[in-house]
C-alpha cells in the first residue's frame, strides 16, 4: 500500500480530481515538451462533463499558457481505465503532433499514466487491509499510529505537522471570510454565521453548530479556490479538520496526539484508496464524503483513547452509512450539495466515534467488506450519478432554473 503522503496533498481547490490532478499532469507534460509551439488537451468523461465548473480548463491554461493551448471537450466518451481521462498533444509550428500522452486523474490529486508501469507509487506498507493491520496490532500490542511510523519512518510527523497547520489555516480563513462564492449559483458563505450563532447558543446545539461551522469553513475555502489538504479529496476536505478542531477545543489533546490521529485517518483513507476508490467519478460521493467520514471517525476514536477494534468499528460505520451516495454537483461546482455534505459528515463522524467508543468494538460486518461493497456499488451506479452533473440534484436544479428562465423568473 502506498504512503499516506499520496493521500494528504496540499494544493488549491476546488477539486482534487478535476483541478489538482490535471494541473499536475500538465506540469509533467510541459516539462517533457518545453519547446512545443502549442498544446491540445482533450478531456473525456467526467473531466469534460463538469470540468468548467471545477475549473479544469483554468488549471490547464495556467500551466500550458492560454495563447498556445486549445481544450477539446468529450463528455460522452470515456477512455478505458477511468472516467477522468485526458490526452495531451504537443504541437509543432505547423500544427503537427510531436508528442502524445494519455493520463487519468484517479482522485485525490493523483495521476496515473496509460502506461501504468511508469506511474505506480512506491509501496511502503506491507499490509494493505484493515483486518490484517488490526490483527497485527492486537497480536503485538502496538497502535495503528505506531504501525504508520514503522512503515513511513519518523519524518512522517514533520509531514503531518505541515498537513495539520494547512488544515487549521484553511479553517481559520473560512471562519473569517464572508461573501458569495465564485460560480454560477451565487451561493453565500455560511461558516462565519454558523460559528457566531453557535458561540451564543446553549450547550445542546453548540456541538453540532461548531462542528458544522468548521466543516463549512474548509469546504467554502475549497470552493473558492483556496489552499486546502485533500482528506482524501478536495470535495471532502472539510470533514477531518472539522472533527479534529472540535476535539482540540473540547478535549485538549496535545499536538502529538492530533498528529497520531491524522496518521490513523490517513491509513484508513489509504486502505480505501487501495482496495476501493476515493474518486467521485468512479464510485460516486461515497468514495469522497464516505471515505472522509470513515477517516474522521477513526481519528476521533483515536483521540478519545479507543482500542484498535473500536477504531476499526468507527471507520466501518463512517463508510457503511454512505453506501450508494451519488455525486451530482449542481452546475459542476463543488458547492451544492458538496459543502453541506462536509458539515453533515463531520457531525456524523463525531457521533460514530462516540458510539464506537461506548461499545467494545464488536460488530458483524468488517470494514474491509464495506470497502468492497462500496467499490461494487459505485461501479453499479449509472454514470449520471458519478460526477457528470447529468442526474440527481444537478438535473433537478438545472431543470428548475431553465423553467424559471423560460417563464421570466429569476
């Protein structure tokens, strides 16, 4: 299994698969063809269907240059290995193709080449499923975070320290910024308001209000193109930091304890990425928000002092109750329903951690089976529910908007 460094990526939103990944691919292609007179980038499947709302074209043009780059959109055509396919062509002065490269943006900002052997990340974990890791921990007496350190090396804590600082910075910016998010919807930022009201509310509503505000803050920063951490994706980037921020305020863990929790969450996300998927275009939002909920629930249980079994149970609940969740962003923007889903999932992750902590960790369906079910369920979903904005809420909103325009409404 690959390093959690491949899961936690610091970058600019709004989408890890549609913004960060294509930008990374364009940088690699430009480095290989620095003398090309021009470039043509063809986007396929989900990249083409929601690329404009996700700012895919802007990410590509920022790297390759607006004057010498053309973008071709093919939303109804998919390359064979993944719905997020793209092809780069380097052009000579006469328009002749000098070099061609096909790649896939597979989620979380990761890029796989059509020549898979050229892009296989280094595998640093000997064990690649939760059951095997849990049994090893129970047998040897070590914790999940100790296993992460064993596989990653002691410098993983410096990396996770930077991850946590970036998460907190995004959260703080989101709490202090007001106004309307960019894009066609005209969606108002709400984190500031939720935070203020929660501070003035009674204890019964304060917990939900604060966790909600923290998740909204990061998700809104992502939607505005701010710097965030994929956890495991841009679209689900608010869930882990919101949960940890609330625990930091209410349980006063040390920074070391927070980094240990981030390590556990990263391991959970890496297992899902290895054996399932974190790509909304491949398996729907269950792979993004569902995975993030599992990561956050595991992290929270770690901070609470939960056992390996309780942490596995929390992660299992986090993913299980998002099975079948569709990815249907309105107008191709990472805003509706994405931002609210971050808030709801963060609240749920905290509650699931409490539930797992109150139990002895015993349950009937193991985390690894839920990952396999999630993967199969995602593949069974029609493409209109996998980040193409052609079904679900996106279709309903689009139909209503077009009807209002025809009737002279607003």
